[in-house]
């Protein structure tokens, strides 16, 4: 299944062994993201079939590749196919994330992912001279602008009511030197001023932000940095409408009632990362992100990822209530 790589030497137990310790914690890559939910879906459906339950709607379980790298060959393409359209999907359940608290996380939208590359070209030369119009001077302005915006957003998180999905995050993830054809060099050498420097930022834009205005701000920052400063996108997600959580969405009403009947407390928010739900919402289908994992340390993509067996088994019971509820709308 689609999981991220591991650094095996950092794990207490072999990461693909599904070792269960004396506390019932199952150590495995994918135990939280997302082999757990896939298995819970299958087992819940198996039990419902054994109980000879029938529903108003057909239930489809999809397993697609590439979610961890953008879904290019998975859901992103699948939603545009004739096969997908013929399924006549009315509602989708997708992944959430573990919660260390008593409550469960539930997500109705996601931030747009922008990977922005800003290239600053300038005067090259010997490192002993103070040249004008250098790439280094320009990239300092670019980094300052992006990091100042980042600091403003980080300040918002001091409010305990604000979740990470409610703010726009910016992280400088790569710094590169001159481009030679399709590839970057790591700089010529220490005493040579480079022709260009490039900064790459991972940006996650919260849903209320106007994308046109945000890109205009990036363009303005490039102009402020000086001549020959350009930006481009490695990835640029469109603005996608959130799933409605009101009376206009009967699937939400059914989902919420099932959770209330189970006495499940929900922490509702915007998913901080990216999932395949964005492609489903993009074609107008409501989607809720929910993984029945509470009282669980968040360890997706981390070393020693694990899920307790009791939490896992309880999740199957939870889906046995939620799936019939949304399948009978």
C-alpha cells in the first residue's frame, strides 16, 4: 500500500513486521497512515455483509496509488475518468489523523498546496569584491518577505482556538545556486559570487485566502527584490470549496448523528496537509476526513509509528455505525 519510506535503523522494531508489544501497540509503517483505515473499512464491510445488512446506496472502497506524492497517477486522474463518473458517487469518507486526546479529529476541507520557486539572478564575480546587483542581496529580500509573512501567521497560533489548518504556513525548504540546463549546481566555489540563487518554499494556503491576491503579493515581493527576480510553481493547487457542514448536506447530518449516538466528541477543522479528498471535492462531491484513532500519539511519517490494537478494533465498531448512516441517505 501507499506509505512513505522508513529509516529502519531509527525503529525499535522492523517497520514492516507489524510487531505488537506487551501494551498492544502495533508498530508498522502505515499503522496510522493509512493501512489502518483501509483494513477497518474492509472489516467493517465484511461484518455488515455477514449481518446481511442492505443500504439505499452502493458502497465502494477505493485503493489508489500516489497519495503521498500528490496523487498524479491516483485519485487526481481517477476522478476525471468515465469509470469514476459511472460510480455516481454522492459522498466520500477519507482519511483524518490520529488524536492524542479523547476527541477525534474530523476535517471538512484542506489548505491549498503551493510549492513556489523564486530565482534571483545577479552580477557574478570574485568573492573579494562588493559587486552591485548580486543574487545574494535579492534573495535576502525574498527570504525576509516570506519569513515575515510566516511570522505573522505563526503569531495567530497563540490563540488556543486557532488550529494549524486555520493559518497559512510557509517553510523555506531548499536553497540552490545556478541552474545548468535542467539541473542546479551547489554553487561554483566559496570565492565565486554566483549568477543566480534560488529559494523554494512549501506553502499551505488556508481556505479563506484569495489566491489571486496571494500570488499578486508574491509577484510584488519579487519586484521589490530587484530586476531579474522571477517565480514559478512546482505545484499550485486551485482553490477548492470546503464540504458544507449544515442542513444542506444530509451526509454530514447522518455522520454527526452517528457520532452523537456513539458519544464521540469531534474536533472539527481544516486538514493541515494534503489528501485525496481535495480531488473529490474539486469535482463537487462532499468529503469528510476521519480516522477513528483517539488517545494516540501522532506518528504518521515518523519513526516507530504505531497504533494500539484496542483503538484499532474500536475503530471498526465506529465505522460499523457511520457507514450505514451515510449509506442510507
